[in-house]
């Protein structure tokens, strides 16, 4: 890292992208991405299908390399929330916990067991027999039982039952390590915008990073209305 990078790290920056680009199948998915992820923030990633939300998260996690530009990670403590489809068919809930314990040094199995109990998931039940919402909740528990500084979540509330969606902010904040950040891709902007400190608007032309309070105070709109009326209709 450069001297400037050292200063950013001291100021609590977890990750930066500088003019990062990514091509897939001959199409530019991520275009000149410039963004900064700081500690203690919950950030939404919003965009139409096919515009690169998942690709962006994978680039942040180091699971996919940029074709040009720069990505600097100021922490190695990054947790990527997998989907329920990522488990082996034979796995039970407890098998998933043991797998994470063996694979990740930062995984707290006792914490995971506590959250499993609070969520009324049966430890001996096969994961493939769980509902979609139960599988996604298990994935959240596994991710949050890791002592990470940056959590990357791709549509974590798909199939989740309405009562849990309502309590999601309480659940998330209660189980995040101090000063950790979350970057969450979602199409449920109307339901979740209350949760976000910032939003990354992903379009075919670039990425715009904005504070949610700025949108409400400067433009007198909800985040969803701003996205629908401005971002989707304008080149970034």
C-alpha cells in the first residue's frame, strides 16, 4: 500500500475501488467504479438485474478480479454470505456449522449455535428440506458468527418471512461486531432503505455512492423514489 493508503486505513477505511472495470462475455459489467467502504456503515447496493450487483460484491470479496483499475482491501476479515443453494445435499444444519468451524478460523460455533436456537432451526434437519427463507436465515447466521470487519450480502432476504424482515435491522445490529460494515445487494429498496447509511447505485454507466440522508434532505425524496426517477433515467 502507498502512504495515502496507510492514511485511509488509519481513518477506518475497509476497502476502496479506483476506476475498476470488469468485462463478462464481451460486455462491460462494472464501469470505472470509484467507491470507498468505511467502518461502521451499512450500505445498500441497488440496480436493475444484469447490471453487476453480484459481480461487484464478488470483486470486493476477492472472488473475482477486476480487468483494470485498482481494488485495495485494508482488511482480510471479509465474510461473504453464501446462498442456501451452496450446501451439499446431505448436509444437516449442524453439519454446516461444523464445516464453517473447520474452514474459517474466525468462526464462533458457540455463537452460531445460540443464534440457531433463537431462530428455531432444528440442528439435525437437512438443509435441503428447509424452506428458502430458513436456508437464507441459516446463511446469515453462519456469516455473522464469523468475527469479520466487512460482511458482503447478496439478496440476503430472498424468501425470508415478513416478521423476520421487519426485525432484520434489530437482528443485524445485535450481531454485528463493533465498527464492522455491511454491503448488501437488494431489490427490496422500499423495505430496507431505512437500514442503509449509504447506497451504491449500479447502472450500465457506472456506480454512484450517496448518503441516504443527503438524498432525503437535498432532493426531498425517498431513496427508492430518487432511484426510480433520477438514477435509472440518467447516465452516471
